[in-house]
C-alpha cells in the first residue's frame, strides 16, 4: 500500500491511498480530504528606523515576529546562509559587537517555528557613511564661485565653477576615485562667466550653462564630447541678457534651460535643444513680476517643472508645470508664507514636487514644502533649521526622503545636512561639520543615498571642497 500526494494549490494537497496488485498495477483504494500543509513563511516586519545613511557604526536593527510563534530568532550580517555562524536572539533586535565599516550592510533574520523549522529569511539594508573630504580638501587651483555638484555614471561626482585661477572662466572637475581631475581644459569658456550650472547625462556626459561675458551675458550651453568642450547649438542662445539660470536634462538626456530674461519684464523663458537648434518651450508669461531664484526639474515622464520667487507677489514661491504646451500654476501662486531666498526644486519618481528655501517669515531659516495633489503643505516644521540657512540645496533619495544642505548660521555658517525622518527634521552627521565657513553649498546624493556637499572652503581660501557626511572617522 502506498500514499500518494497530488498538489492541488500552492499549500493544499489531496491524499490518495493505493495498493499494488500482483500484476504490478497500482489501484486507488480511497482518497482522503485535502489537507493544508504547514509551509514556513516569513512574517518578520522590520522597523523603518534607523534610516540610511547612518551616522553610527553600531546600528541597531529592530523587528517584530509573528504573534504566537517562538520569539526565537537567528541573525546573520551580510550573509544569507543562516545555517551556520548565525547569532541566536530571544527578542527582535540586533546590534553588531564591533563597529561596522562604511558602506552597505544587510541583516538577515529567521524565526524559529514549531517542529524545529525556520521561517523564510527577511532582510533589511542599512548604509553607513563616514564624514570625510572626498579627495583633498581645497582641491581647485584657486578661489571658486558659483559651485555646483552633480553625480554622473557609476556615482562619479562632478563639480563646475567659475575658476579665479583661470580668469574666472568655466572649469569642470571630477573625482576619479583617488583625486580630482580636470574634465578637458581649465577655463574653457571664451571669457569670464557669471553663474554656472551643471548637469550630467545618464551616459556620463557633463553639460554646463553659464552667463557668457563674450556674448553680452547671454546663456551659452556646452557639453564635453570627443574629449573637448563644445557648444550645444550656437553660443549666446538666449534672446537677451539672462540671469538666474537653471539647467536640467529630461529623462531622455535632452537639455533644457530656464532663465530670467532681463529685457522682457524679467520674466522666465524656458528653452529646449532639438538638433540643430534651441527653441522656446511653452507660451505666455510665467511670472506675475520679475522672477528670481529659478530652479527646474522633471518628473519621470519628462514633464518639466519650474520653481521661482515672484517679485509681483512679494517674492514668494511659485511652481509651474508644462501642460499641453502652456505653463500652468501648480497650486496657488506665491504659496509660501513670506518672501523666500535660494529656492531649489526636486521632483520625486512618483511625480511629487518638493521645494526648499530660506524662509524670511521664519527668520531666514530653512523650510521645505511639497505638493499633495491639491495644494502645498509644509514638510515638518516651517523654519526647521536651528539658525539662518544660507544657500539651501535640496535633494531627494530613492524613497523620496528630502535632504537639505546649507551654510548653518547657528554654527558659524559651516555646512549642515538635514533630512525629514517622517516625523521631524534631523541632522545627518554633526551640525556644522565643515572646518570653516562654507559658501555656495550644493548637495547631491549618491545612488546609496549618501549626502555629498560641495562648497567654498574658508579654510582653503574659498577653494572648493567636497565632503560626505556621516560618522566621525
């Protein structure tokens, strides 16, 4: 006699009893009602805190198991084979015995089930970041201004700046893993520049846009291709003198620029490059008065958004998006409580726009707002920084967690990075972590979500320094 199992569904089986005849033929004698077999499943739920990147080298993972189970767990760090070398714990928490190294660490956990079996492993990743300079501090040849920082392919950081050592012309450098090196020639613009913006394509090609003194302060855009810097279209592409330039690439690496046209009511013009020329994007006036502090970004479908302060509405913040070829307000124009300074815009992968700015209604402290589909709402407390926030810069991680970097007025204008943890704003690493005054703070996040900040470093005569923040070395 033999018992046969016939699978009916993922966890349910029908049971048949059969006997073998003298002629070696199995015959079904009876069937038993279908039964559910206990398959160990995962039910471990990790807590959402702490959040990466961490400033501690001894993080604590916490979780909850399934009610009614043993409450006995086995854990292993950075290895999913828990059959050997795992640590047994009787409650839902684990901390390493020794400080962890910088980088990515994953904890794997199983819960003991009756009968000596273990649940399917659950895991949670944490990223540890060390506070240190990226390469040498003060790495530029001379004083810098208008610093901007972006990541390129393979998490390569790039900086662009006005280079005093080369006649205030445009220079771009990147970090090659050991040191900062020039991208092409130093001071590659024809004459000195005012303002410079940087963007890097998905294939690692850097683009810059700047006010071109050699062409009556119009906007020129250049890219580094075939080992040389070359104009994207003609030089001096704006119709008139321009100010408050913003450069961004859409999801297809198509370059766009936005700027304040100084001879057309100081309104905003947005242009897009389609080979072989630049064309105006959208129609109609954008700002109600003179626009300033312009910032542009795209959602994942390629729709452009622009944020700016509008002097026609008390220099409050407005955001617009392109809809069917026209620029339309997103929520109410001038939605900030008071006037704003240094507006930066970032749009999440799900299409939610965020803005950060120095909030004059809060003593020039930092404020972040987001659009909820109906209107703008503060993210946490308005004016959340401890003191005045100079040169606010905003970035979103892959989970749409907002980060803000600024020169911290409560810490002698040294660099501070803060993020919103879902309840309140918290510092990432120590406040005021730079060694001296940090001018022109600009923030970018690596693919792991580690904050990098570029700034004019007062310790090195306003040469550029790039630092990442986290635990003390």
